[in-house]
């Protein structure tokens, strides 16, 4: 949601989504051998360091010894490094990313196993410590570990509506468009199906209200698909309320884990992570009941996957249909009340999402734009990709890991989609990481195709989506969200919400709200690809997303001027006039269109293929063949092994079970009765898991 920020560090990490002030800190990160610059607000007594790959074996031995002894690590096992650590009084030394045996091979390939956190006494001179460590040839990078901190102005969070009030209000009006679900809030979700109604004409007499078709075209898309539970979206935000009655059916569940069990049952390095993980408190218990929580994460989640057709609340873009589940929401909690994660935990959250099945990373946060106005209290963020990378190598490496490793070469998408809000500083360049060339940067539009007054824009933007625009629609001095009593609609985004720990519904605006529209549309597109058994590389899917849009530039070339009251709730708010021509070519390829995306998925990508199998001697590996063939649940299969002395195969329904007999390799032919066939390779080893890591 839209917000303004104050900073004490030069570059600061922030959520791009709330109308309150937030204070965030960020350290600089030079590479080894250079002087390390640390801001005054860096977390006392902590440094993050990355070792040279040549140190891998020594570090592994140190980790093994500490694990066997059951004690905490204090040293690396590298003499020169440990000598400096001893001099500096280091007392704790640990890998930033916990060992997940299922994904350790790719973790090492990405070099993430080389990142460590070192703790010193709080009185240690961190600048001197960083300087000494940065000079060591065994260490390639040194950075501080600031925490995200938020100072709240709670204005804008007092208005909400209960389920019963929403139902009563919706009963007095017609639905937004024919063909929607029976959820009472759908008639207020213009951002899904905009009929051009004048119900929220600009209350200042400055604009055109809404325009037909200024939406993400859900109605057309829902004719083909409403979502698929195999698609997982990781929401990096405040904790998502997994008991919200309009979300509970679409929450990701790690079936092997149980809350409060204090065990890592699935051996992924995290205990009790049944619904995701709380990286703020380092626990599997997702929270949303802190006094300073805003409901931001729950609002974002609802746009993506609120349950459709249940006669309750609102709709989600990929929330399924009556009796049919939608995409799953995984909560990767990086904010809780007044607290936020450190930079190491942020990176862990990103990697956790990739390693536990998420294919979309929903991020309504980022740095300030480099073009943000210092006069208005913004501290400009990184201005180039090179600057961002030099300042934030751990963040960049974690994002690259998600982008390269989420999904599967044999699944619907090979790689992951990192989708970021562009930011709310009225600036002509999106903030990082949104501006990173491998991420999807999302700008916001009002309900009449005009750029939202607050939205960052620029040539780095990928696509746009509805984000609401309180400054544009609400009368001067009127608080947002909408005034239900007066019937005035603010033109903001309606979704699931929380008030005092209880489930409600509410309106927000900002690029934080535009971002989950793109995440939801992408999730719906991938759901349709599952139905058609189509496979995409992540980069291919992004290009498809960029072409599946409603053009915007034609709305900005007629010489029109957008007028709004900037900071319209303040006593000194003044009329702002912005020529729309300044946005030409800078709002991405257009307004994302779900109907167009699903149309374009047909015939794009490639056919699904049955994956090769790795299995240990005396063990079994089972695949559901239905996942790889269109209407696969209705088909029958015949499977044969070319060498049953190495591996045998059996089929029960749609499940193919391969049994390893002895070390070697053989081929298995999978035939669909009356249809196609595929041949896969089976490799049998003495010890192996699903990805071959031994």
C-alpha cells in the first residue's frame, strides 16, 4: 500500500505497501580486500561473510564437528580467519542457510553454503572487525546485518468491514459484471472486472472515475481456469492469517510438520513449518496478532487466492471455484509487529520458498527509488544494477537462487518468478530489487488507466496492474479506505484483512496492491498450463506475461494532464498536475491481462515430459504419471523396463513405482493406452534421493 518513508541509513529496505512511516536500515557490502563501509545503524555485534570456494572442505569439517558435538560453532577451521576472529572476540559462527539434504547440491552450486554469520560482543568495533576480515584472501565479501524496523503511524488502519456488513452492503447493489462468483465483495472488486460504473467518480472533480476494461480481465480467464493447488505462491510480508475463513482452503500445508512439535520432521532445516516460516522470530509459528500488525500480508494473499464461489467475502484471482481449491499461499513472514528480519533472514526466506515448492515470489517491498525526493524525506536507493549488486550481494544471490532453482525441469515451470512492487515515491525509476533485470517490476494504475499518483515508473518496469489511488479519488481531507456510511467508493483495492487479530475485509492502495495482481495472474496462467500439461522456462513465461497486456501508452498521448491532491489528508495538500505524456513507455508493456495470458498459453511452451528417475538399491521411487499427460487422471498406462536386473517397474492406476535392484542404468518405456509414449532413464545407485544428491 502507499506510504512515505524516513531513513537513517543511506539505503533502506522497506515494504512498498502501507500508508504509514517506516524506518529501515541497510548496510553497504564491498567485496573482500576493500575497505568495508558500515552505516551507523548496523546491527551491533554481527557481520555476514562469504568465503572463497576453496575453503569449502575446511568449512564442512568444522560444521561436521560442531554438529556431532551438539555445540555451537565458534570458529571456521581456517587458521588465518580464526586468528582474526579470536582477536575480535567472536563467540558464534554459523552457516546462514541451514542444510537441507534434498537441496544441498544446488545450494553448493549457487555458492550459498559459503555465507556465514559471525557474532561478536555488542561493544566490538564492527568497522574495525569488517576491515580486518575484508583483508583476508579466504573471505570474498563482508557486510553488516541490519534489521528492518518500522515506526508506525496507524492512520488508515481504523476502517474495515466485517463479513456480515459486507454481505449486507453488497445486497443493495448489482454485481460488477455478469459471470462472476457469488462472493458478496466481488461487486466491489472493479480491479477484476471494471464495468466503467461512475460510482466512484473522482470526488474532487479532477478525473474520470473508472473506465470500462481497466481491470485484469478475470471473467474471461475464469472461463478456462480458476486456479490449481499445485501452484504455490510465497508471500514475503507480514504473516498471512491462515485461519481467515476466505483463505483457509488455499493455504499451503507442509503435511510432514505439525505446529509446536519442536521437530524438523521433513529435514529441511526448519522446525514446525506447517504453513511456512516466521523468519522474524525464527519459528514455524506464523503470527498476525501483534498490536502493530497491519494485515498487509493477508490483504496481499487475498488478491492472489481468496476462495472463490463460497458465498463469503471476496474473490481471489487464482482462488479456485465452488468446491475447487485454488493456488496455495505459503507465508514467508519477514515482518511482525514492530519488528522485521535481518538481511540474512530475508535471504533465508527467499531460498526457503524455492526449496519448498513455491514458483512465485510475491514481494510488496523494496528500496526507495534512486529518483525519490530527498526534500520529501526519502533517502534515494541504488540507481543502477551494479550499485545494487555491490551493496547487496547476499540478497542478489538469494534472488538468483530462486529465479534459477524454483520449479522443476519436468514441471510446469523451470525456474521461479520474482515479482516486486515498483515503489510509491512518485519517482521516474522503480526501486530495487524490482528494477533488477531478472525480476518482474510492477507499477500501479488507477481505475481509469491513468498511472496511480504515487506509483514509481520507468523503462525498467515490466507490467502494470490496478493499485487504487486514494489521492486521486477521495475528497481532500477524507481518510481512506472508503466511507461505507456515505457510499463513497475510494477506488482502492478490496481484499481479505485483519483487525485486532480477527478476520475482516478492507481497502488499501499502492504498488503493494498492484504487485499481487500480477502474482495472481501469473499463478492463474501457470494453473492453466498445468491443465494443458504445458512446460515453460521462467524467462519464457515472463515474456508471455509481458505480451499478455492491455496497451497503456495510447491513454497517455493525447496531451491530457492528471490532477490530484498529493498527500491529500495533510492540511497543506496542494493540487498536483502531471502530464500523462511523461509515462509513455514507462509503465511496462501494459496492464496485465489474465484472459489474454490464458489464451497465449495455448500452443506456447512445450509438452510435459516424464522425468528420469534416481533410486537407491533396495528402494522405490513413485511418480504420478497423470501429471505429465493431458487428462492424465482418465488414462491408463503400461510401463516396461528394458533390464529388470537393474530396475523393475509396476503401475497401479496412475502411479508408476520404480524399484532399484542393483547399481546401473536402464530405460523404462511409458505407454498411454491408445496414445503416445515416452522413454525415461532410470539410474540405480547404492544411495540416492530424488535429486541424486548422495
